[in-house]
C-alpha cells in the first residue's frame, strides 16, 4: 500500500484502498475533492502512472490540444498489462474543463482510467450544471482520523462500522494537538503546525477565494473568517455575526456559504423529519482543522464532529447508504450534539464531553422520541475499552472516544 511521506515518517491512507477499489471495479472517472493540503494529489499520483496538471505549462499545452493528444501522451493505445491510470490535477481552472473531460471519457473510457483531483474549487465548479452526469463518481477526502490511523482498509458492505481497535496514546495525542491534515500530523512539530495553519489559511482566503469568487473586500472577509475560527462548536446566528463584523446579513450568509464551500469549516443543521424546518433553524459551525480551536471543550466537540462528517460522507460515497449528520434541539432547549441519520432514519445519537461521564438526560429523551437504536455519550479524555459500541441496540451509553471513533471511517 502506498504511503504519505513527511520527513522520515510514513502513514498509509484509507483513500489508497478506496481509490484502488474504484479503479479495479469502475470505468467512471473518480472526482477526488476535499480541503487544500489534505493529500489528494499525493494519494492519486501513487496510484497512477501518468500525471497532467493545469498548473504546469508543458502539461497545459497537452491538455489544450484535446483528448487525442492526452491519449497519445499517456500511452492509451499501447498494449500494456493494465490500462494507464491518469491523474488530471487542477483542470477546473480551464474554462472548458467539462467539455474536455466529456470528450476524453466518451472516446477513451475503455482505454484509460481517470482520477480528477482538485481542492474545494472543483466542488464549487462542479455544482454549476452537470454535463458529466453518469461519467464520474465523487470521493470526498478528509484528514486523518482515529479509524484511519488504526485500520486504513475498506469497511465491509454489510457491517459498516468496524470492530474497535486501540489507538496508541502518541497517535491520539498527535491528532488532538496537530490535527489530521497529513503534514502537521506526521511532522508533529508545534512550531511547524502553527506556521502551516497560518499559511494554509492565508492561501485559502487571499488566494483561492480572491481568485475564484467575486468578493472584493478580502481584508473584511479575513476578519469574518477569524471571528468564525473563534466560534467552532457554537450555534451561528447570522444576524449577530453580521453585526459583529459590520456587514449585511445577506453578505454574512453568502460568506458563510463560501467558507464552507472552500472547506475552512462546515455547518451542521438541526435535524427534523420535515426538511424545511431544518433549513430555518440556526446551524452549528465547526472548523475543519480542530487543532486551531483553543477551548478544550470546543476542540473535543470539533474533533468528534470532523470524524462524524468524514464517516457520513465516506459511507455515502462508497454506496453504503444515504447518511446525514445533524444535531437535535427542541423548544424546551434540550439538545444533543449530533445525530447520524441512515436512509432517513435516526441511527445513533452522540453527546460529546471532554471528561464528564454523567449521562445526559437529553440523550435519553431524544433516543426514546426518535427510536434511534444507539445513543452515546462520547468522552474524549477516557481510556480505551475493548468492546463494540454497536454490538447491540441499547440505551444511552458512556463510551470512550478512543473506542467509538475507531469504529467509524
């Protein structure tokens, strides 16, 4: 299995297995998206034998010459033991990238395999009308997680959750302190982690967003992003956020959507069986890089939120079901941090605590009301227990994060 390399450290990734499985069983293009510097290009190049990037001048000339030139460059018409696998990187910067991919796939789908990679920008551009429907399958890449560190293999098609596995203390401490993005996680140097975080954020705000949106006031957007960074794991009232940054409510709402689309963070909306009610309620906001969250309790909740998002998006991308992530809150202000919905039915509830092991009464209430098979109070600072959280349906259960998160993705 290929490995991400940083200095002298190496670490296998679950996406090696996911994309290798795709290449072995699917003819469609794989669209690999995710946050900047999450490891998309590194992982895809390790599985390929040809690479073309729009950012390389020589490669760009080949891409502009069209499908026949690309096929010639990668040796699509030569007899080989296996079809060439081609990585096309940052192609969405080309105005006619969809037409190029459509022609390339329609002509050469049986003579090569295609991995199309890009940062969040590929997601943004892909949403604007989809002439490629049926020609690709999406895969959303996330930072390292507890489950990926302990077992970077594909989940089963029947038992979606994994058996529990112990994560070494040093690995969990590195995840909590340095985050799950490959470079800081594997380097494990506090000074590097801080510098890396600042540079990644600046590139996102002053590079990606400035180049690919119509936002003019980048300095004020930067202030908006800094305010959000301080509010991870909190409910976002857009009107209050707009007032704090001295912008209009419409601008605040638009900028929040943009920062989610470009993966600075994500929102989790309250879950109701009536979808329109969810859209009208305040969402909760979480940073993608939990290492940047200073408050210990907020970091614990953000840490678990990122793991749950990775699981629900990964299980959905693998075709294991239709999964959603939400939170629960009622008129009496009872609240549970997360609910994972599987095929439109509540599957398990999660309340996150750093150390408090007292079971939440809200967990009991909402589990009974929704009929969810499982309800967990997840304790981040608790020792590993070698027991399956999902072995059988039960009432609210206090579980260590080390155990619970190792069973996800």
